């Protein structure tokens, strides 16, 4: 639980009550005080008026008594004061200032006499006593015949005051009690909706349920607050869902993602351990998908991945899980399998389902899967191990041509290990410079002379034989080692060519293969230019061979780059034409100079006339587009003859020369070998000639 | 204190002082007042000659002695008529001759009030007190202060006259 709940912080409720009660108390006290003061003043002046008039009446009443010196009468008049508790003492003096008559409430002798220094008709306050000095006059103010003195007690005044204060205090207290009772009800008008919001916040915090909503429409501000609160909740909920989606699902296909799959796999393993269940992990990779992506673009690739996902989801049963592992890799988890037969059934269904062509706009694309399978607990007991083994099995399927499934075997691990070794050795090979170049001449079919050469990379692996390029180039591409290796090839080829040119042995182009990754390097052309300038060779001696896969992705960028290369004076050749989705029509888009027909076409030429006519039409169309045509892999004289008849320009292949070390090329150049010499001499004994 | 003082003065001085004091408690229709004394002896004359020439309110106060051997003519101007004990006259006849209906008559005989007099001096021990015929005041249309009525030794009202 949250410990930030501090011990009893002041609540809005108690504050509101406090505010209301404080304001009420202050205003009541102020009103009561003012009222009391005003009352005191009023009572005082009333008392003064009252006593003054009593004194005056007394003075009038005793006129005759004083004048006729009738003491008895005077005493009688004064004795009337016994009914007035305010009057403590009353006294009458003669005009000669002699005491004539007096009354005292406590029957005591007079302690204070008339203050004749005081102005007549005035009064004095002395503590809680009040003295009045009233002259007795007759027939006008000037005829003073005596004096009346009254001493009054102000007790009544203070008593009145005390009484008022008591009443006011009672009123204040009862009003306060009412205020407190009322305010605790009234404050709810304000605090209730706020507390409701606070409660909602707490509930949401505790339950993590962002679906909760607060409804309050009573007050504008509260409504705004709750609306804002609700809006915020909606956004949080949305974001939450989105995050959950991101965390568990693959964005493109909507399948579960790798992380979620691994979680499920771990759970399945834990369950399997408890219940002795077996699971199967199927690792699926689409064959040649990369090629589709490269040649038709990512949007096509994405569409195919989505369609694949839909198909795979359709055939997945409830207990089983299919996820996208990344790229074109999909992965299945078949839980609690009863037998291997069950797994085989599933893979068959997958193969069957993916057999139907995918359609994208005008394209109908056939893709086959390679499926590797690992089994829990037979092949491993951790998700990492199981996935790795399924992956290895999948690679095995791939290397065998794909469109199949294989269960993992320990033997596969050996192959995978070998591949791993190649990768490791490749790293050291770059550092130790274990690569070298061989050169294969191209000859003119009409003159028979050497008209060019292709530089081919070779790897002399430490302590082993030569490694064929198809075994390490893909790995170099994957690991990025192709960049240093490719630079080395360019540099070496230029250096060698320059030395032959300088020696006067050779005056033609050297063709260098550039991989897709190399070509796409932003600084590829700058790099190439720098090497050419450093070695002081004319760019006209250079030819770059790229496959169609290189230019099919980001076509516009590729074309721009090709044009720059051409402007610099370097020729461009399309390599291995016919292996991909080569269509003659799009050749027009690219500024190629040379077209190299793949050896598979040449090999099949003699198998059927159809193939031969395809080659013929390729050559004729290429010529129409102004391209020079090179036939690759020409091994037999009749192939050469046929190609010459088809007006092919150059051939390359074992018929004239296998790839040679630079030393052997030098001697070949020095000899000035000619194709026709070779054909005349060797054709009868050619082992590959058909009978 | 008051008793000692009265002893010091002669009887006629006390009577004069009483008359002077009483006249201040009567509401007079006129401002100036004339006191007429009938049957005054020497002492009376000297006592009333000491009379102030004005009231306390400052109005003129005239003292007139009437001859007892005279024609009993009583002037109209007399507002206060004091008939001394020495006059030896029939009070009723005397009063009938007074021409001013709003005059106050003062006497000092036992029968004075019964015979229609308004204020009568009586001896109470050594003191001189007075009686008031409130009914006569009422008939004369004169108002006398209640304070004087309180001090009076006896106040006659209506039936008391019989």
C-alpha cells in the first residue's frame, strides 16, 4: 500500500467548517461587542436622564418644605426613595447650605456632602457611584432656596450590562452550535464532488482501473474538473492499451510479438515441468522474402507479412500460439503435444496454407516457408536453447532449398557451429588479409581477343582450402564485413589493372562485383573516386557489376547513384540477369551499359529450343537498348558458336579460361591468347561436348 | 434649628414671612401683587414694612394698610387680604364686601375658615401653622400648589365648611 498517506492531513471538509465557523464567530463577537457597547452607552444616558429628572422632581417637590422649613415633610418626601434601590442617599440643604433633611438607604449618616464647588445641575461619576447636585429654586432659576443631593448606585447599569452580556453569550453559543451543525451539512455542497473525485482517484490508483468515470454536473467548475479528469483517464486508458498492445503485439501483423511469445514459452516450460507435458517450437522463415522486399519494395513485403499472419492465425488452434519473431520469421508454440505426428500434421497444414500464391496488386507471388522444429523437453529445457535449436533446424531447411520442415538433430548443431566458425574466422581474415583476387577474362566472340576481365574474390582460410564465395559472402553481408572486404577488392583490382596497363599488357576494363550493402553506402561513390584518384588510373578502366536486387529497392535513389557513377566514366553491368524477376522492360529504366546473362540460361540453351530462343531475344533486345551482352559460364564450343550466331558480344567461362591468379593472367596477356586458337586446338577433345 | 429661629422673631414677623412664602405658591392672574392688611397693630406695621418690595420672580409687591375705623372700603386692587386677630369684625360680612372675587383672604380666628376665609393661622404649641380652605380657592378660581396643601396643618374640602 501507499505509505504517502500522511497521518490525518487537514481535509477540505474540516477547513470549510473551520472557515464558516470562524467567520460566524468573528462576526457574532463583533456584533455582540458593538451591541453591548451601544447598549451600555444607552443605558448610561437613560440612567443619567432618569436620575437627573428624579433630582429635579425632588427639588420641585421639596420647595415648600424648604421654604416653610418643614423638616417633617422633607423627610417624608425623601423617604419615598426607599422604594428606589438605585438611590443610596438623598439630602436637602437650605439656601444657607445647611443640611435640612436626608435619607440613606442603609440608615447611615451621610458620608459625602453636597459638593458646592460642583456646578449646579450637574452630576459626577465616581467608580460605581453617581452624584447629582440639583439646586431647589422657586419662581425662576436665580431664586435658589436650597439644594438636593442624590447619590445613586450604578449597580443597575452593570447588572443590565451583565444581563445583556449573558443573553448575548447564550445567543452566540447557540448560533455557533447551529452554524457548526449547518456548516458540516453545507460544506458538503462544495466538498462532496471534490471528495468524490479524490475517492475516484484513490480507487483508480489502488485498482489500476482506468475505465472508471466520474459524473458530476451540479456546478460549472466541478463539471469542468470532472470532465478534465475523465478526459485524462480516457487518454491514460488509451495509452495504456496502446502500450499493452506494443508490449504484447506486433504492430504490423497484429500477432503476438517475440517478448510475449518468450513469456508464454517460459510459462509453458514451467507447466511442462510440473505436468510432464511436451511442447513443440516451430521456427518459420519465408524463403526468398528478402528478395521480394528488395525487388518489389517494403510495402509489398509488409502486405505479404500481413497476409501470411492471417493465414497462420487461421490454422492455429486455441491452445497454440503464433507470433512474429521479427522480419519474415514467425514462430509457433504447440503446447502439450500428444505425439510427433501431431507436429508433422501442423507443419503440413502450414506448408499447404502458404502454398497458395500471395497477391499484391498485379503481382502474384509464390513464397515457400522453411520450418525448423525443436521439442521440449527433448531438445532443451530453456526457451533460449529451444529457440536457438529451432532456428538452427530452420537454417538447415533453408540450405537444402527451403519449402520443407526439419526436426532439430544434434548433427545440425555441428553445421551451425561450422557457420559460427566461419563468421569468427571471417573477422580475423579481414585483419590478417587472407583474401586475394582471381581474374576471369572475357573474350570477344568475333575477334576472339581478350576484351575485359572480372575480378573475383577468394579466401584462403587459415589451415584450410579455398572457401567458395557463396559460402562466406552472405555471412560477410550479414555481419557487415562486406564493406572492408569490398574496399579491399576495389583497391586490389585497381592496383593490378594499373600495373598491367602500365606494362602495356592490357587496355580494357576490369569488372568489380559490388554487393547491395556496399552499393547502398552513402559514401560509396566518394570512396570509389578517392581510390581511383589515389592510384592515378582512368575511371574508364573500371566496370561495376551489380545484381538486380541491388537496384530494385529505392529504385529512384539507385538510378541517381548509377547516373553519377556513369558520369564519372565508369561502366555499369547488370550481373546474373535471369535469376531474379528480371524483366527486359524495366532494363530501360536503368542506365546499364552491359548485360551479363546468367550461366543457368547458357547451360539450358542446349536442353530446349525454347531456352535458346529466350537467350536470343534477350540478346537482341539488349542490343536494341544499346547494351553490350556478355554470356556467363560458357564452357563448350557449341555454346560459343550458338552465341556468336545470336550476335552475343562477349563470353566468359571455362571454355576460354577459368579464374586465374594475377601471375597467370600476366603470362596469358603476354602470350596474347585468342579464343579461336583455343577452339581450333581444343574443341575436338572437349570433354563436355555432346556426342 | 428652624424652631429656634422662629423663637427669635416676633409673631407678626413670622406671619408676614409665611404670607410672603405662601404667595409664591399661588398662581396669580396678574403679575404685580398688592397685600392689604386690616386691623394691623404697630408690630404688624413694622413687620410688614420689612416686606420685600418685589416677589422672588421680580414682580412688584405693594403693601397697603386698611383703617379699621374707615368705611371698610376694600380696594379692588387687593389680591391678598390679611385680617388680623385684632380686627374684631364679622368675618362673613367683611368678606361679602370684598369686590375682587379672586383675592386670597387670610385670617387668624377660629371661625375664619367656616365663615368663608381661605387661609387661617393657628397656634400649635409655640409654632404658628396655617389651615387652608381648598374649597374657597376652588370657588375663587385660584390654584394653590399642592406642596402648600401638604404643609398646611389642615386642609378643608367641600363638606368641611359646614
